[in-house]
C-alpha cells in the first residue's frame, strides 16, 4: 500500500486497471467514512519519514497557533442597540474581527 492507503500498481495493464477501480473505491470510502485517526496512525506507523506535513510545523504551525490564540481571546462584541442586531435579536454576540 502507498502512504495514501492505495494499492500500488504492478505494471500490467489489465491488473493496473482493476487496481485503479479498487483505489477509486478506497478513495471514496476514505472521503466518506474513514476516521482521520485511522489514516494518520497508518501513515505514521508505516511511513514515518513523510512526517506530519508542511502545515504542522515551522512557520505554518506558528501562524496557525497565533490565529487560533487571537480568535479564542478576542473580546465579544455586542450590538449597541437592537437596531444593529438584525434578526438575531439584541442578545447576539460575535467575536471581534481577526484582522
């Protein structure tokens, strides 16, 4: 299997055509019902050299962490009067813009 839970092709036209069909079914199953943790457990245990991906380390991770911290610590903003609340009513609160 490949790191993406696909079956490797063998270099024979008819066999590879059937493998493509099976891989399409695998891809559909993964996108519709596979638990994310199962995929990552498989990938890390069999292909540790691939790591966790660019978005999970370095500057990308720092930027994501900073955005989440900003979003979670932003003050709640309440409308000044019911006129500004629209259909949500006067008690609706939202977070301040992130940028």
